C-alpha cells in the first residue's frame, strides 16, 4: 500500500502554520520557508513513514 507519512506530515504542518496567511504578505514568505524546512527535516532527515495494509 501507499506511504502516508509525507501526506500526514504535510497536512499537519500546513494546518499549524497557516493562520492569517491570506492577509499578510510577509507572513506568507516566512511561513513558506518554515514549512519547507520542517517538511524537509521530517521527510528526508528523519524519514517518517506510515504504511497501510
């Protein structure tokens, strides 16, 4: 079956880091950089994997 680790990590970080992004331009850039860094750490460095089946 599929590996759900990247999907879960991406969704959780997206939900945690998006408050107010529609109205603050600088906030979008800062949160995008933080989001990219955390996703890279969790998916590449740590290697989070959640499998089903």
